[in-house]
């Protein structure tokens, strides 16, 4: 397989390992858990049922998000080369118009949706389900047994919209940031620091652009969970009524909690996004150079 596939896969898996604990907090804030909303972020990790809650739902993303990230980068690179025939190296599209970078990122987001939709559903349900012994695998099995294969794509439309818009801004903001910081006199250490910074900022910009859509997606998918008897969150209130669609969820959330509900958890998410995407982009760029030229480190040191 191509270098961008493996670089994308490994960097995606590493990103999930780093960011899953904060992602658990973010999802529970979005879903409206009363305990999560009431507690300060610094105390929320300690309020979960047990330490394993902070890695709950990680198995599906580690496998799924690695594949998703691989598909995303392969689709982005091919789309960018299709939109701009002059691009020889899609990892460094200096002469490409930024709107083409955005369109290629959006195309990558649509392509990755085939994996992100079931992965997000399983992750979301595993993180929100407070029943003992719940894992990604038990959630996936439950969805398949009750809803079939189509059930894995519940909430798929809004997930696709989130991914296409979000990944458009993801690649656009990363490339824009790199161009702003570019300097011909940078040494390797400065280049590495700039990759980390640009990757982190791209992650923050991406989530800021689609966070309301992500909140609606989380609440939409949370409707299918059977809440624990002691759970006092919105999950229990939603469990005894008909399932709402995305527009109805948005209207109800705004009516009952105001506009701020669409950005609840953005602070935690931004912190996570910066850390994860800084490491993810640095890993991707390093792996791309290594896989394309295994001797690049030695050569650069000799020169």
C-alpha cells in the first residue's frame, strides 16, 4: 500500500490513544450529563465510575480511526492532485490555491465517512453507556443485533456533513498556517516545532467550525442508548419518547438551554484537538518522509 495510507493509519491510531480520555469528557458534556456539566473540567475525570471509563470506547476508534485517517489522507492527496494537476507532492502544495485545498479536504471527509459514521456511533454509545461491562465490542454487537448493518450508520447524514466541512477546514487551516510561518532559514528543530504548532491550530480550527454539528450528532446517537437506572442525565429523559431527528434536536436544545449548548465542551475539545493533531501531523509528516525515503534522517544529518 501507499506511503500516505500507512502514515495516515499510524498517525490516526496514535492520535486516538492520546486524546481518548478528554474525548470521553467532551462527549458527556455534549450529551447533557448533569454530573459532567456541573463539575469543573479539572474534576470531571475523577467523577467517572472507574478509571477504565477514561479509555471506554477507545477500541473501536483505535482500529477504526486509524483506517479512517488512512482513507482521509489518501482521498485528500488524490483529490488535491486531481484539482491541481501541477501538484507533484500533495504533502507540500505550496503553489495550490487554498480553496482547492479546502475542497480536497472536504472530499477526503466524505470518503472517510464510510468508516467514521459507524466508528463514531460505537464510540459515542460506549462512552455514554453507564452500564457495567460495556465496551466497544458489546456496543457494536448490540447495534447489529437490534438494527442490523444499517444501524451502524444511524446519524450518518449529519456525521457526513460534519466530516466534509470539518476536514475542509482541517487541511485548509494547516496549509494556511504553514505558509504564514514558512521561512527558508529554519533548522530541522524549528521546522518540527512549526509542524506541531500548525497541526495543533488546525485541530482547534476544525472543531470550532463544526462543534454545533458534532453536539447535535452526539445527542442524536445518544437516543439509542438504554440508560442505567441511576443515570439522571438527559439520556434517561430521552429514553421514553420517540427518537428526534437532527433538526428537532437542535430546536429543542436551543429552546431549553440556549445558544451556549451548541458549544458546551468546546474548551475540553480544543485542548484535546491541539494535543492530538499536533502529534498526529508531526507523526504523519515524519512517516511520509521516512516511507518515501528511509534514509532521509541520515542524509539530512550528513548534509
